[in-house]
């Protein structure tokens, strides 16, 4: 059985790639960047016919073809039609986000007595590594195959001072499709040569009815989280971790979202217009690889089980889609046409000492795994 926490070491990957070749992996051109660099699209296919695709630009997932109860496979990851669209977009889609996913209040933090100033946006905060996030970079890729899985390892070096953060950071992100189950995993590893903070995630939006489907009326969510990060008017955590009980954020029992989003119910917590965009703290043991969410789509019968080592998730209901960008299916994505489930550390953790730490020190290795397993009812 594959161990999701197995270290991602170069020697192991090279050996795995040499065992029987990379069966189930195909590579196609995906376009040329303005600087002349070629971008490729990789497609993985496992024994049951599930396909997972991604591109080198932003280490971005572009599709996951998953079976429904009738056997029909549909892509469930919202994506864009070509490389130019990915270069232009500001919505990030299913790219790797870093060096720090989420908001950092005041665009600064203090570590070991040193105050680090980061680039601030118009609201005076830092978010997602703007203005030069990892989603806008060409990652280096190595494909691999072993007995249990196929996939690729992406690598990126983030130099000292990149995005204002101290320390030279070496990052690897592995996309792994299991051969005998409809499951893919995202495995992160990183080291730094100076004390720094790190919060990596993938910004994928999902719609289990199929990307391009309207809304999420047929989705039901169960999330193993009992607290959420209270935020100020800039959506920066205040430091309070409040109970989800009695709020729209209580998904400890299966619940939908559209009753809150379509005007049937109201809550000041969701803002105007209403939208989920909240950090939820999981109930599982910190650092353990455990089940954190189950999402069901009632019409297709698709179920997505999410497991993670991360302590929390940023749950977003696709509030930023406004019909101005056409997806790969040819339909423009509108508000609430997909949800993001960004497993990560809590926003503003560098300024909140009682939040789970996001500090990475020299000699330590940051490791994180999030897995997505798909099944279908009858």
C-alpha cells in the first residue's frame, strides 16, 4: 500500500521512473510563453480510466475526468481553454499558490525579533504571494511511474527576498494518480536556508456535476471542522477561533450551500452578496493524514472524499466568477459555479501565535499531503 507521507526524494523518483517506463502518461504541447518557453500538458490515465491533466505553467491542474453513477466521465475541475487565458487570468484556478496562501494582515509579520515587510495590495494586506505568485511561473517537471501510481514532480526555487520573504526556498509539488483507485494526491515538500514562513495550497475550483455546470444546488458538503477564523472587514483573522455551531459554516452534518447563497436564508457572516470565503479549522489531530471532507453531487452520484495533513481549509463558493471568462467547456463561469477547498495553514498565522505554526526553519523539511478520492453511487 502506498504511504502518502513517503519522502519525495530525487533518487527514489529516478528509480521509479526507470521501472517499466511511464505507462499511462502522455505529454502534449500547450503553448509558448512570451519569453519563448514551451509549456506542456501532461495527462495521466489509471487502470479504471480516470484521467488527470495539468500544465507546467503554475503547476496547474486542468482536468480530472471522473465517473458518475451511470459510468459517464466528466471533468470536475474548472479550467481555461488555452495558455493565453491562464496568463491573463487573475483568478488562479487550479494552480499552486505560494509563498503564503491566504492573507497576512498589514503585509508584515515578526519572526525571531525581525519584522518582515511584504508587498501590500490596495487594502494594505499581503495575499497569495501577489503580485508575483507561483501561479505565474514555469515550474520544472519530472514524470514518474511506480507500481502503485503515476505522476509528475514539479520543482521551483524561490530565492531569498522573493515576494519579500526571507530565505531561499526549494519546493517540490507531486501530482500522483493512483493506478487502481480513482484518487489523486498532491504532495508538497520544501526546505529553506533561513527562518521563514510557508503556506502552500492548490487553488482548484470543483463542480462534481461537471465543470461548466451552473451552480451547486445539487451539492452536499460534510466538513470535519468545528471552528472558524473570525475576520475583520478586510477578511484578515482577528485571532479569534469561534465555534461553527449555529452558523452557515457548520458542515459537521451534511448540508447544502445554495439556501444561503440564493436568497432563501441570510447571514451577516456571509456578507453581501453572500458568499463562503472562510477558514475552517479541522477537528482531526494536527499533522495526521485524515478524512476532512466528503462532497456529494446528488444528480450524478459523484462523491469526493478529501484527506489532508493540513490543519485547516479555506472554503470558497466561487464568489469571484462574474461571467467574463469562458471555461474550457465554452461556457462562461458565473458566481457559485464551483467551490474551492484549499487545504492549508490558517491565514495570518505568522501574526497569531496561537494558530498552528507556518514557520519553516533551516534543517527542517515542510511536508504536506492532500488526497482526493472519487466514487459514484448506483
